[in-house]
C-alpha cells in the first residue's frame, strides 16, 4: 500500500493495526487548524505533510500522550524519572511557553505538578516584566526625544530592551501565522482573530465582565479538575445573581434567579457535589481495598450499585465486599455476640443473629413477625 508522508518523514511503517484496523489515507488539508498545528509541532515543524494513514493519525493525534509515562523535565531538575501525578501539556500552554520563555515543548507530552507550577510562575513573572519593561522603554525614548541627555550605558540598555520586545512580537506573529495557514501550508492568511482567539484572551474578557459587576477576578489556580468545576459553577451563580440584581435596579423589576439547589440534591447542590468529589478524590488515591470500602461506607445507605457507579469505579465484587463490611460495622452484631457470650445459650450464634435482624426489620416496617 501507499506510504503516507509521516511514514516517509519518520521512516516508520504505515497501515499498522496497533490502533486501528482501517488502512486508508487522510488528507491533512481537511483537518482542523488545531490538528494541523499539533502535527507540525510533533513532527519537528514539518510543512510538507499532505497525506497521513490511520496508524500515524492515531499515533500523533488521538493517542499521542499515551506513549509518555514520565515528566519531560523541561528545567532538568529531576534526579530520577518522575512517573506520578503527571499532567498533559496542552497546545495553549506550549504556545504561551514558547512566546514568553522561548522554550519549545511538545503538546501532548507529560509534565509533573512541580514543573507545571514553575512554568506558570515564570510565565506570569515574564508577562509582568514585559509590561513594566515596555512602559519603561517608552518613557525613556520619550525623554530622549525631548532632549534629555543619557549616557552611553543607558542608551545601550534601552536599545537592548527594544530589540527583545521586537523579537517577542515577531515570535507571536509566527505563532499566529502557523495557526492560520491555508490548505497548502505555505501562505499565511490574515485572520480576524475571533476564530483563533486564545484562552488567555477569553480570560481577559471574563475578568473584564467580573470587574464590571464588582466581582473578584478569576484566577486559575493549581487545583484539581473537580475543584475547578465547583469553582466555575459557583462563579456562574455569582455572576447571574449580580447581573439580576443590577438589571432589577435599572429596569425597576423584581428579577430572581432560581437557586441551583433543588430537590435532586445529589446532582444539583454545589455543596453536596463538592463533598462527593472530595470523597471521590480520596477514593481514587486509596491504595488498598479496605480503604476504598471505608470511603464507600460513608455514602448514603439507600444508594444502590448503579447510583454508586455514577461517581465511583465500584465493581460487583467490591459491592459484595461493601455489604459485608457494613454488616461488620453494624452495632447490633456486637450486641448479639456479647449476649451470646454472657448467657451461654444453646442456640447457635447464627440463629440468634437472625432473630435480632428479623426483629429489627419488623420494627422498621411496623409489622409483627412471629417468632
């Protein structure tokens, strides 16, 4: 069969069945701009990719991050391989790193939490330095144009700052140009910017809306995804309440936003949802079966297996173990055992335990069961 362009470039076999049984060739020009940019970055800025087989498409697009099982260590600070608590590098983060730090990372590679925090801190500090540097450079040039005398060192310093600023602008233009390439991947098409708006621009728009409504700005902290979900939902609720309040004042109306907590508490209550998500986090990090059963025993007693499986990866075997675990934690079982030891009755322990459970069921149902 015909070899695709990726196979020719990487000298690897095409049409393998490791990921897919299909053996067709795809036209790269029909891919989205994001997928084309991912292919370009993951293939070392290759521009002559027009045909790709199903195997290489899965290998470089669909399942690319599966191949990496350790931190890429961008700062060379690890003394040994870090394989735990890894995060996948997104395309947005890689472009931001390339723009601010001039460090090339491959989107889809994995990074540990420590390196991710270091990267974000360096990016934020670099953005602050760029803002202050551009303002300082502008002030110095204005003073020079007004006739203020500077020594040679100050002039060289201002020139270096201006050159670095121009280099950064050029890098940003190259990145935006690569995002908006046409079907031949050779000519840059001018875009209005709305189609290729980055997440940082969206974040600025969100903060502008929040500042207009006198709400605290949104800061994306290093939290887990579940906590990000709760934080975002709380922010949406605060924005809707604030907007309804301002609209009521302007239009002289009584506008009320219904509370998101309704009768279905387990799905719509933010507080209970956060508790369940926190419990699921500890459950996923539990190393032994007994620890998992202890966390599952904290759930409501009327929850059945399908309900538990919506939030926790609970198998049928674990469900049976959980029921036995709850029976062991039942205080009535301890009472039966103590009575059996004290009275030394001839009745077997299992029969006595069954009588106690039968009495409890009859008391709960409000009916009388004959002994």
